[in-house]
C-alpha cells in the first residue's frame, strides 16, 4: 500500500491507479517511471487519488523521470522510429493487407509492441515477432534494465534497505540517500 495516483501509461495512454510505496506525492503532469503488468514504463501523473475515489492498484510509481531516464527514453524513441520503418517495409515487401499504427518499446528495453488496425494475419504476426526480437536485442541493456527494475539488491529503495528516498547510492535507483 502506498499513496495512490492516477497515471497515464504508455503509447496508448492507459490510465490506472499506481501507488507510491514511499508515499511520495507527484504533481499533475509529472513524468514518472512505473512498474506495470508489462514491465517498466514511463507515464504522466493525472492526479493524486483520495480515499473516496481510490480504485484497484495496477502498479507502482518508482520515481520521477531523471536525466538518465530521459537519455534512455530518447534512445528508445530512435529505435522505435527505426522499428516502425522496418515494419512498414516488411508489410510492403510481403504485400500484406495491414496498417501499422505505431510501435512502442517499454522503458526496460525488454518488450516491443506493434500496433495495427484490423486483424493481424499469421504471416504478419510471425514477421513482427522476428522484427520485435531484433529490436529488443538492439535496445536491450540487460544489466542496466535489471538494476532499474530491482535495484542492486534486496530491499533497495525501501526503508528496510537503508534508504527511504529511492535507492542505495550505488545503483540506478539512487536518489538523495540520507
């Protein structure tokens, strides 16, 4: 349990309740990193929730987007554009009846999602799975993603781990440890 916020997550802007386990308050329009069902994703705070409107929690707010996070997000955007163009080329080369809407990389570099209008035939599904695997390998910085997801050890970022401000001082989660 933590302080609940409504957060808009991902390319499609899905809004849901994400709790701040550290009870930090995040202002409207703050850019944040959240742990979701799909992995680590960036989002934007819609508002803080009050007890009277609290809904079901679907994830946690880990921290505000920092300078290092911005660099990662920029890198993911570059690969997103390349993956979009590569997928359009596959559709054209194979003369598939599909309309690619967009491509989304998760913040942790572990997953790539291709969004299409209409039905996706098995040929297109197989091609995008191959393309997704290629771009996941290109953007994956596995060790860094693992550190982003879990810190550098048990309880990193937790009061029990020695730092209530989001890290231990030696990992990507470190904030201003006291």
